[in-house]
């Protein structure tokens, strides 16, 4: 429970401040504050509630009697108040009497508003809200195109310095290193933490100041691999160190070396790393950029200089790129270099934008359906109230009071609709959060609260206007005696029937569009789940890092990896173990150039492939099939033989028409030796599930030593292996903690989650749309039939059978369908290319999907028609005619 | 500013007005919002509603029966100034009259006998 407040709630203070007479504000507010302090000191509870009761009493008591007693103003206020109360009472009474109608409108509005509020909350957070940095619109991220590499979010350190030296373009150019693992030594255990190195100017450029301690200074940067000074994430400080303020200035042991915690970063701080979702980082370390130009692994953020724009900066940079390529022929080998700077926020939401756009369109369509629906209901009912209005006008009621009547009723209905919508939206958002964790940028930040209610209120206002003002206009232009004269025979006039049928038709057309979108997405998701990944993701993976001070040579570290692998193989239930530098679908990979032309200079103009270092046994553990040849032997691994394994697409591209590529030599970039192919494996969908991205080259770990991810295939529940694995690795004394236990299936799920989440959302929208348009048609048809009941009764009296009557009346619906379905199909087909990037494995305008969507809309509308028609057909002619 | 002339009140004091004036009289120089409410609570069994106290103060001041002055802002009051109340001679006169009225009404009456 929250502690008892010392101050009245801010909202209460605000109200008192605005509504009390100026002369009494200090007296009253001060007294309430003082009494609250007395109550808190006396240990009394429910103080917040007490504040609100007092506020309400004071506002009612003091501001109501603000007006001098005998003034005409006060009489006016009283009369107006009386009239409002009376209108309110009348409206409530009438809506209670016609509760089916009221409930219908409220549900329709709620179902329309609910998904809209949830979706708008997400969009607002993800797309519209500024990043939590100072002046975020001036921040940009640098991507480069270099030869075959496109849109890469990492620079070489030399280029960071080059950008800094440009005159007047940037107020700051700061870089970060890729995330890495550090091992924190606590009293009894080794704990793996994630870390990122940043240049010392990064946080000042972002405008982020530590909540405790100090930011980095140049003096913190040491030319050694182990940092002396670190900044800590707020969450890590809380969870690992119990939010101990004494931690600042103290030394902790990272990777076996002491490092001083110089500061704690603000709560919720995340560093953008060129990925859609900023990863949580525990430790930030300072780094300095060098003039090296051999590794493009430093995501770089810039702040534009005052007065500069992204367009102008991007127009200036080609000159720099050209001069760099000339100045450093070794680094760029004459390849085309291009810097692209885009606003940070645009870069973050780039990948999710089409999905969110699709969802917004869906929400707007649903909202349009709901509004059309509610309007149709209100118009239908207003007709039945025509006589009521006419009578009241005839006996002298002012037009204003009728306007007030309609207004009050609409306000009541839309408020209830908004409340229901807010509740549904809250539920929806909570459900969405549980179903789809961490797939959207800033997903953690998406919260429900006042903003959703505000959205609901705004949307309800839209509801108010459509529901209230349109019928109002219809009612007020009516001539009273006209309605009085006309009996119910005239009430089914052609013009209103037509307008309602038009509304119903529009709903059917919109339903077709939504259903089409949902069907396309569901089919895409299904296709995506059926893609052959090229590996079996049912493996347990974990990361290891080793102390490279202790295992200095590649031979030593490679031998250690093999020992770990062999030790894990002996664990019960383990079937196969291997290791690889970058796991498939993990989002990170190394690329390298390759060629079969052994006279070529390796450079950026060569074709590129994904380059992986493996611990022998990897292919077996992943069930990646060998098409030719074999896996590396341990000896090849340890002695760093110049051997590689390639995937089928590289074999095809490098040696077209050659059946057996074993023994062929491939030249690699990065100063790696020319290597002999010993095996060919199947292609693995390692970057995207939907398509092949670059061919793949595998090398033994000994040739290019890195910290591996181990892949463990086991029978039974893999989770029970975590403990034994930790013990086993610890026994082998790597000096570092193991981390990141996960199933590879999680990577697969994450890679499809955006599509899956959007599919779920659009399906819900389409289902709501189908339901709403069925309800809408039901209401319209029921009303039409009611107004024609005299004709129906006469037919029935003359001997028409119920089935003949059903056929007769279904005709109306069918005619609407005949017009609405082709329009809906046309609109869906026209809009489909806009969302082509979301669709996978299905034609953009797939005829089967269009047909199915039309069928769904048709079934929904016929269901909506059939029920009232059945009831009308079962009419008792005597009763119906007598009521005329 | 010239004070409004003391005058005999046209309308007799209401019950709550009379109590508020008495509370201010009892408190002397300490008479301000919260102490007045506290004083009233101490001597009354019925709950005291804040708005009725403020309305009474407002009416009494309008009738010229009491005066008020603003004190310094106080942290305990959320930075709001305290307002001190004191009786005007007319206020004392009104109280006296009310007291007299009650005394003369009570004279010769005994609840035990009736």
C-alpha cells in the first residue's frame, strides 16, 4: 500500500484552486492541508478518501453559493440546473424503458472504441512519443553501404573520427561497441552481465545524467581490455545490489579485475543500438575510438549541429565518402562507400511501421463500421420517436428543449460506450502484452491509464456527434403536423430506408476489407511456420565466455571448448553438442567476402557470405544435413587447418554445374587464408525466416577464435540440464560465468512474432467487424420489416406461407449484398499492395482470400437478416392489423 | 480603510454563526481556520462540516461582525497563508444580544417542572 499522503491529491488541489472564490482559497486549501497533516501525524488512515470527501463538500458548499442569493444570474443557473437534471432523469427513464436499444448502441460503440483505444495506445507509445533523450528529434543513427554490404548499422572507428572532423555538420558523433558479456564475481558465485562500451561523450550527447555519481570523463578510458570505471543500469543496481547508494565509488570485480562503479543511470534508460528493440544492458564501460579501419562493428549516433537538417547532412556526406575511399585504398579497395543518417526514432520503428499501419487501418475501418452502425440504429429509432416529438412541439415545447433531449441521450450513450470501450481496451492491451512480449520497440513502456481513457473520451465525443447531431438535424427540420398526420403506414418512407440500407451496405463492404486482411495475414503466418528452416530448433543454447588472458592461444581456447563439449556429452539425456559463434536468427552475424578467383584481391566488391566459427559437432546437434563431405575433425579445429564447410547455395554460386565441390579452394577476406572445402551442408535460414539472406561459410573455431554459443540437443526436458551444465562448465574452470540459457525455438518464435501479433490483432478486428455488421444488418432489417408489417400481415392473411415470406424479405438483404460485396472486394484488392510487405507466401491479391472474405461478410450479413425475417414471417395477421 | 460603522444587526445570529463567534472569542489571538474548527468539535457532539464553518465566517465578515487579516505563508499549510479572525465591536454586541435574548427566554423556565 502506498504511504499516507502529506499533501492533498494534486487533482483535488487543482479543483479547489480553480473553483473556490479567490478570497477564500488560501484559507480553505491551507486549512485542508493542515488538517491532513494533523490526521497523518495522529496516525489516521483513509486520508486520501477524506481529502476527496472534503473537496467535494467544499466545492458543493462554497462554490455553489458563490452567486449572491437574489441575483437573476442565480435564478438562471438554478433553472438551467433544474432543466439539465430533468432532462437527465427523462433520458435515463427513456433509455431504461428502451433498454434493448440502449444496450445495442453501447455495445456497438464499446466494441468499436475498445480495440481502437488499445491500438492507439500502442501507436502513441511506439510511433509518436519522443525518445527519452534530450531533444531526440535532432539525434540520428549512421548506417553505411559498403560494396555488397547494405544498410549496415556499424562503422569502423576511423570513420567515427572522420565524421567528427566534418565541419559544422554535427554537434556530436558518438559510438558504442556491440554488446558483450562480463562476469561479475560475487561472494559465492559468478554472474554473467551484459555490457556495452560507449564513448565518453555518448551520455552527454543524449542528455542523460546519472541519478547517482558522475558521468564518464576522458580519464576513465584506459588502453587495456578491462575497464577501470563503469556506469550501472538502474534496474541492475536495484536487483543485484539492493539499490545500495554506497555502491557508487566502490569497486566490483568484473572479469577478474576490479572496476569502480562511478555512477547509476536513470531508471528506464536504454541505449539504442541500431536494432528495433533496445536490449537491456547491465554495465556501461568507457571506450575511445581509434583510427582503425578494419572492423565495421560500432553503431554510431549523431546529434545534428544547430540549424542543420538530415537532408542537408545526407547531401554533404557523399563528398566525404568519396575522399575516404581514395585516401584508404587498402581499407575500401575502391568499393562504393555511402553514409546514411536517419532520425533515430524513424530507424527504430522502421521494421514495425508497416505492421502498425495495417493495424491502424484495421482499427479505423472497425471504428467506421461501429459509427455507421450506431448511427443507423439511432436514426431508425428517431423515426419511431417522430410522433413523440411532434406531439411535444404541438403542445408548445421549445425546439431547444428537444435538442437538449437528444443531446443528453447521446451523451449518456456515448459515455457508457466509452467506459465499456476503455474497459475492453484495457483488457485487450493486457492480453496483447501477455501474448506478444518484447516484439515492438519500447514495448515495456506501453502502459494503460489515463491516456486510454482520454482516447475513449475523445472517441466517445465522435460518437456523440455522429449519434446526436445527425438525427438532431433530421428531427429539427421536420414539420410537426406532418408526423402527426401520418400513421405508422407512412413511417417506412423510402428515403430513410435507403439511407439505412446504404449504411448497412457500407458496413458489409468494410467487413470484406477487414476479413480479407485477416485471412491474408493468417495464411502468411501459416506459410511462415511451414518454412523449412534448414535446422531443427529444439536445442538448448547458452553462451560461454572465457578468460582470454588465461587461454592465450587459439589452440588453448579451442581445446577448452572441446573439453566443455565432451563433458556435456556425458550428461544424461544429452544426444549431441556443438558450438557456433553466432546462432541462427539471433540477430547478429559476421559477414565476409569470398571468391573462387585465387588471383583476386579480397575487397568490398566481392560477394559476401555469413561467416560462422564452429566447434565440431555443431551440424549434428542442429540436425543440419550434410549434402557432401563431413564435419571438421577435432584435429583440424585445434591446429587451425585451412578448411571450410559451405552451404548448398554457396556451392551452387561458386561452382555452377560442379557435382562434387570437395577439395575446391575458396579465397576469403579479412586476412583469412585460402581454404579448402571439406563439406557441403543445407542452407540455414539464419537471418530471416522468409527468405535466404547470403550464402554461408563455416570455419573451425581454431581459425577465428570467439566466444561460442553451445548447442545441446537432449531428450526430455532441457530445462533440467541447466544446473548440471553450469556445474560442468564451472568444473572446467573457464573463469567466466555461462549465461543466456534459452531454447533456439525462442529465436524462431521471436522472428515470427511481429507477424503473429499483427495477425492476432487484425483477426480480432475482423471478427469484431463481422459481428458488428451482422448486428447492424439485424437492426436495419428488423426495423424495415416492422414498418412493413401491415403489408406482411395482408400477404399472410391472403394465404402466403411463412417460407414464401422469408424468401420475399431475404431479397432485400441479397440486393444489398450484390452491391456491397463487389465494392468491398474492389476496395480490398485496391488497398492490398500497400501492405504487401506483411504478406508472405500468398499473392498480394489472392483470389481465394478475396472470395473467402466476401463469403464471411455474406454469411455474417445473412445471419443478421435471417433472424428478424423468421420472426416477421411468423406474424399473426389479426394481431398485426388490429394494432394499426 | 475606514471600518464600516458598527450597527445593530438586523437579523439575529444563526446557531452556527453564534458558535463560530464564541469559538473566536474563546481562542482570542489564536483564532484561525483550523483552531476554530477544532474548538467547535471539542464543544459539540454533532459533526462539524467544514463548508458550514466557512459559510458562517463569510456571512459574519460580510455583516461586519468580524474582521480578518492574513498571516505569513506556512509550510505546514502547503505554502498557504493563515488567516486570523477577530471580533468587531458589532460582533461582540451581537453575541451579547443573543446571550441576553436567551437568558431572558430562559428566565422563569424550568425543564424539570414542565
